[in-house]
C-alpha cells in the first residue's frame, strides 16, 4: 500500500503541461482560440490568439511565453511588449487550446480587446460567405458549410454563394446537391467561368460526360480563364484514363494541351497517363 501511495504521489507531481495542454488541434481548427505551441528545449511555451483576417486569412497573434510549474500553474514570462502577427498556412503541426481556467494565470481575456477591429458583423451574409470561402480553401469542408448554409438562409441569391456551396458538396461527393446549387447560380450569372468549371466537374464526377462536354464547349466560348478550361479537359481525360479508353483520353488530352501556356502539374499528369496507356496492348 505504501508503494502504491508513493506511486500516486509521483504521478500527481508529474501532472504538468503534458496533461493540461492537449496538443491535438491543427491551426485551422483554432479560430478565435488561445493556443500554445510545443515547448522548446528550456520548457518554455509560446502562446497567442488565432483569428481570421477577412483579407489575410488565418492569423496568429503572438502574446507571450510561459512555463508550467510542477503544480500545473501557468507562469507568464515577463518581457517587453511586442506586436507580432504571423499569417498561417494550414498544416498538421499540433497545437494545444489553452483551457479557460488558465486565462487568469496568463492575464488574458477570453477574447482580446483588439478583436473588435477584425470581427465586423459576424452574422452578415458577406461575412458568412467570406468565411465559408476561406474554409473551403483550407479544405475544411464541414466548417465551410456551417457558414455557407447560414448565409443561404439569409440570402440564397448572394453572388457566388451557390457556387461555393457546390464546391463544398462536390468535395463531399454530393453531386446532386452540387448541380442543383450551380444551376441556381447560373440563372443570374450564366457565363461565370468558376461556376461553369464547377458544373463541369460535377458532371464529370457523376459520369454525365455528355453534359460535361456541353459545359466545356460553353466555357471555350464564354471564358477567358484558360486554366479553368485546361482543368476541365484534364478531369475528363482522367476519367477516361481510369477506364483505359485510349481514344477518348487522347481527345481530351489534346483539348487540355490547347490551353496550356506553360507546362504545369496538369499537363505533366496527362503526359504520365499517356505513357501508362501506351504500355497497354
């Protein structure tokens, strides 16, 4: 029993930051949260607040450093105040959300006072659309939809909204919903190239190849964005590559090649597919 009590005491003593701070979050999961980064060789943690700037995107605002004592108390390290903002690129580096019961120890508030300059009207359709657009770009589709579907309830005809919803639905493989949203957008913006590109993608992935070709033909006439036309032809060529249809693959590869200004990943991909198909008898 004595040894068991000793063991419990040792475990309790070691309930430090490794137990309090759970490093299980990615930066794109930490909007409007106080976070800590992994401690350095001196057992010091850097911390700050992550928010979204409507123009710059995901941003880390550095607030300081702290250490954790053997009782689990967060002790902020005194230093000269500095203003440091870091634009973030989505990555898989593990961050820890700082528990709210530690805010007082770090002398921070749940929401920094300076956030009022960045928030704006969080319930406006403009804000909701912009945040949904950004989260789609971060490939956080479920989060994007929480914003976009709220925006749709306010104004389903907001320019670009249905296309962004379709992007989310396409990413989730819900092609029927995507096509319905895109057809709504095309009523008011019939020649929008981004919308047409998404519609062609939807038709391609749902195996409606004739509809995809009709959309592609419309893009050739209506769109100045050559990259969208190349991408659409590439996607169609890829579908035919997967079923080893050499003739139709060759047709769409040729179409894609027409719109290449400089060699890129899409054209390189098609060259590799062509080489693989050439190996077949």
